[in-house]
């Protein structure tokens, strides 16, 4: 859940972001500002990890690097891309206003400082009460002007911060939808592909286990042909719900395509992954699908599941292929079963 930044926090993050961009020679464009504001605020954990890795490897933040970061974390190539682009442009416009407001504030405050310094110098040369009173009045007047300007700035920044929060919330909603299968409401193929890359890299770095389940609904075509696509859709939803309820927060359940589902299991041994697969299979097989209004039974749903374990350094295609081969062996051996990869 996105939480609105307070005015003070937003101002601090803005100043830190602009400072870092200046130190690293990064142009203060709205997309770059978006990246670095989120980085210093710590709101986007994956973005922070990616940037910290670039910093650790002492690589420069070239235009190409910044564009790749923006593409990776703020845009997608799904059907929701246009909506994301529109939301992104609106955020960029608002951020451009914020940058201009902060820049203007810096200029105004510097000008105020120069005027007060000049008045102080003039005061030092005067020794009569009338002149000193004039200087004091001038200081009061200049202070009132800068105070009013800062009040206006605070109001403008609060409004901009609120607008950015709303836009970010809308953007996050669209991004979530772009990674969710519309029918089953679990992850889609894009989420699977993205998270598999991330989890494989993590397993390599932390030297932990990573397993994959690849599942196929047995005789799914029969549900569609016999009872129609509405029943077929409900079969998909039932499997998705059971899969989602069976896994932990770190796991990634997803619809792989058609009647195939998958689940990425970080920090899970092959033995535990196989046990979980059997639990999922048995739980689904116990359910009888029926029409709630008429009581008509449509039969039981069974799954064939293949399980593979990631081998450090291998291609992700090979990792998936071994799970797929195990799945087909489960089909060949009679369906409604779990088969591990061949070691």
C-alpha cells in the first residue's frame, strides 16, 4: 500500500534526489527524478537493489542505464502500456513543477540572504536612530516577502506531493493489473518470467535452493467440450484459488498459459517442493465441481505436476524444460500425479 509522504519528508527526498543526480552527473529530467526520488525514499525495494548493484560495481549512470531503469521499473510491454505511459507522463509533468518550485525557492532564499547581508553592511556605517529604524523596517519587509514566498512554496509542494501520491497509486494499480491474469487473478506469464529471473539471480548470490512446479489440468478440454467455456473458466479459477492458498508469501503462483499453471518456490528443496506439489494435487482432487444453483456435478479436477530444481549457472530455459519433461512423464504415467525431474 502506498503511503503519502509528509511535506517535510517529500521535501527531504526531493533535495536528496537532486543532490545525488548532481553528484553523479545525471540530468534532472522528470524520469530520472522519478527514479532517484523512489530510490532515496526506499519505496521501491527492487529499484533500490538494482541501483545499489550498479553503484557497487562502480558503473556510471549513463543515459542508456537510466533509460533501462525507467523502462524496467516504470513501464511494461503489456496491453496496459498506454495507460502506464499516460500515468508516467502525468507524474513527470508534476515532478517537473516540483523541481521548478524547489529551484525557485533556492533562488529566492539566496536573493534574500544577499539583501540582508547588504542591509547589515549599510547598518554598520550608520550611527543615528532614524537610519537604523529604516534598516530595521527594510529587514522586516524583506523577511515578510520571503516568508510569504515560502508559504506559497509549501502550499504548492503539498499540492504536488498529493497529486504525485494519487498518480503513483493509479500507476501501481495499472502495473499490478498488467502482471495479473484477468480470469484467475493470480500472476500472469509476464510476472512469472520477471520473477523467475529475479529469483534465479537471488539463488545464485545467496546460494539457496530454488524449485519450480509446472502444472497441467488433466482432460481440461473435456470440461470445455462437455459443459461449455463458463465451466472451463471456473475450473481455471478453482485451481488458481487453491494454488494461491497453498503457497507462502515469497512464492510466485502464476498462470503459465491455457490450462497450465506454475509456481516459483524460493528457498525450497526438491523434496519439499515435491511434497507441496502433492498437497496441492490432493487438495484439488478432493473437490467436486458442481453448479451451486442446480446441484449438477461436473466431476473432479486433477492435476499432473512436474518438479525441477535450479542448477546454479544453468539457463532458465533448461530449468523450465526439466519441469516440463517431468510434467509430460506424469501425463504418460496416468495423470493425477507428481513427478520429479530426472537427476
